[in-house]
């Protein structure tokens, strides 16, 4: 029996081995297919960029419809008009996994599948282009392609080794990747490169406004680049900064590729955060540059002591290799991040739809990566739509163009002046922090159903004694010009919570009109003809509604019009007896014992004889005023 059991076990083992072999090769094929989908190294894709990824290509690119692009030259082109408003986007760290350079991957205006649902492909800036904006991306991805995000962050502020900035190149033909050194005396940091490239791309700029949008590490780059441009008083210096999930590597986490555990010695400490806050505050006080901050992941809500490292460390210790390639870490942690929030508006997105993006054996860790990146499409696609409403809707009155009236929740669609009002409210209520937290639309990628809760609300602000801060957001901005308010018909159509009430109101009006036409009011008891048919009554009543009321004597019957002098002369009985005589307002008809008689020829009034005119004491026979024409 023991041999029989052993033979059975051996047979089962052989069967499992036989079945596992094709399954193993099938898994390899799937992995290769998945890797091929992440490979952007095609001739068509690389033709959009000059020299990338074999040569360094750190410059500004302008984008047009359908994700078309061209490298900036400083002159007007297909996708750049120096007289139009301009938005420049600054990406973050690109060292996830083996890095984006070896995949020939670059962020463009078409959303990638690892961020947007339904396989990606959504165009992110169509509304900007439709409203007449220039849209540009500054690429520093070959510098940002570091295994550790901390090393990429340091390049924004200084050259740590003093031997030039390292950048990565990749040869798609040979598959070879290597680091190179970039050293120029006037470009010691990536921020210096950024400033020179923006000046080169927008040297002759004459447009109305410039907005910098930075994500993750790119938020630091956007702030420092803007600060230098303002110091030089360059026309491309922005009037507005949008910081999306700003990242500061106060601690070096292995989840950002920084091996060796958590350290504070090798990180930036609070240096980057402190300088970023100082620059934001200085830009506000000296240039009134408004800053808006958006967060979309739990990583930005954690302090260093409560970082995801301590929560996810057990996963790594249990042997789940590869988790450290996932984009997680402590973002904007510490007191300095709170200072940044108090110098700007703060909106918290809740992208619950990220639960279905990139699900794999890493579980929620992958979802955290999606949440960190989800803020980019959510912000860019909010332009062209009216800002989301607050819940509950504020009962306080707001003037046209005010922050409370036209920008209940900060978004890309708000004007600079409206955001300045919210920032001033934040400064006036210090040390209290105002924040918008998403309460509706968390499970949908489209932002048309979004709504937010303001804390503290306007009502709570009054209760807290913040009357002056509240009053500010209810007033029309000094710079507001109604004719220049960027609210077009396209914006109206893209915002259902605006046009749905209008459609409902139109439907209600049409319904009331239809009901009124089929069910008119019944004639009153004072009608002079109770024998009229319903159809005739409807026609008569309709005539009385549409005809303007006149107070002249000619439009009134003898029964309703009484001259005071005639009354004094004792002619009231006569006037009452003549009530059935037809008048000019109802010619050719009169009442006779409840029957209706239509004359063959209408009766017309006869002019008053000259001898009866201007004789107040004379009495004119009413019957003599009418005659039947021959």
C-alpha cells in the first residue's frame, strides 16, 4: 500500500509538472506583451521629439489638438502665439521601475493607461486649446530618471558632486543605457536650465497671463523657475502657480528607490520645503502671484513619523520584491508643508476610481501610485468647466465675479482674481486653515458630478468671527471686468450642474403653457353673456388677456363709465338702462333677454356735433351718438 501511495503521488507530481510548463510559458508571454505595451520606442512616437532618448532633450514643447507637438523656437508657430495666455506644465520624478528613458516614455497631453481609466488615451488639454491657450511642457525627464527620487530633487537646487548634472540616455537599437554629465557655467541646476529654456521659448511673449503647473517634484521646479523669472522681470514670469501633489524628500524612502532604509542625513531635510514656502510667500507679497495646491493621495496627509514606510515596511520584509519600484513615499510632509498650505488654497481630491487602475499583486500600493498621479488629469480637465459647487450651497449672497459666486471651489477654471480672494481669506483667518474636501463624484473619472465641502464654511466663518475674511470672497474683485470673464458657451455646455436647471425651467414653462391652453380659466360670474360656448369663451378670454387694458372713455361701456357731471344731473338710471347698447370695443352685438343677435352691419360711432362740444352742463343723448350707416 505504501508503494501504491508513493506511485500515486509521483503520478500527480508529473501531471502537475506537465501542466505547469505551458502555464509558465504562458505567463512569460503575457509579461512580455505587457512590457511591450509599456514600450514607447517606436519610430512614429520618437519622431515627435528631437534626439530623445539618445541625446539630451531638455526643452519646452508646444502642444496642439490631438496630442500634436513641436519644439519651441521662440517664434510664433502652429501651436504657439505670443499674444495668447500660456500654461506650462512641469512633470515630476521619472525613475519608477527601470526608469522612463529606457522605455522612451514621456508625458504628453494624452493620458497614459497607468493613470487614466479605460485604458487611458484621454486628451487632457482640449478645453485649454479651445479657449485660446498656448499649452507647453518643459521636459527634464532625463535628469529626473534617477533610481532615488532624492537624487533627482537635489538637481533642482544644486550640483551635489560639483562635476555636472547626471542625465540618462538610451539607445533603442542596442538597448544600452548610460549616464552622462552635463556641465555649463550658466546652468548649474535643472532650475537654471528651466529658466533659460522658458526665456528661449517665450522671449517675445506679450500675452495676458502665464500659469505654471507643477506635479510632484515638478512643483518645486515650477516655484523656483517662477521666482527667478520674476527677479529678472521677464514677460514669461507667471501670475499663478498650481502645485499638484508637491513632493519634498525630507526622508529617503526605499520606496522611491533609495536603498538602505530610512535616513535623514542623505535627504534634503526641510531645505527644499522651507525655500519653496519662502518663495511662494515672497511672490505673493511682492508680485501678488497666487498659488493653488491640490492633493489626491494619503501620502500628502502623512507626517514623517506616520509615513507609508512604516505601514508598508512589513510587505517588503515579507519578501514582496518589486514593491519598492512602486511610486509611494512621504509627500509634502512636516510643518513646512502646512506652511505651504496656509500660503495657498488647498483642495483635496478623492479619486476612488483609482481602485480599478493597475490592480495587481501589490494591491493598494499600486493604487497609491495612481492616486498620486490622478491629480494631473483631474486638474487639467477641470478647465473649460464651471468650478465645482460646495455642499451645502452657501446661503450668503455673492456679487458677480466674486470668489464665492463664481469660484465656490478652486479649480483650473477659476480666474486669478477669484483665487486671490480665497488666498486672502486664508491669510486673514490664520492660524486656521481653510480646505476643500471632495464629497461627491469620488467614484467617477469625469469631474462633472464633483462637489466639495469647505472647512470652515462661510457660515462657520461668521460664527468664528471671521466676518472680514468672509466678506472679501463675497465682493467683486477690483480687477474684475465682466466682459473678460472667461465663461463661454462651451464652458456652459460642459457643466451639467449649470444647464440642467435651465432645461428643467424651460420644461416647466412649456408644461404650464400647454396646460393653460387646454384648461383655461372659466368665465366669471360677471360675464355679460353666460350662454357662450366653451370655445367662444376661450376665444373671448384670450382676447381680453392679450389686449392691453385701456382707461379711455371710448373703451368702456356706458354701464361702467360714469361722468361725474351726469351723475350729479340725475342720469344714473339712464346710464344703467343703456348698458345693452353696443360699444366700439364690442361692435355689432348686444344682449336681449339672454339671446345673442348679430347685426348685418356694424354700428359705428358718430362724431359729436359741434354745438355739444365744450358744454359741461349740457346732456347729450347717448342714443344720438350712434347711427346705422346707409
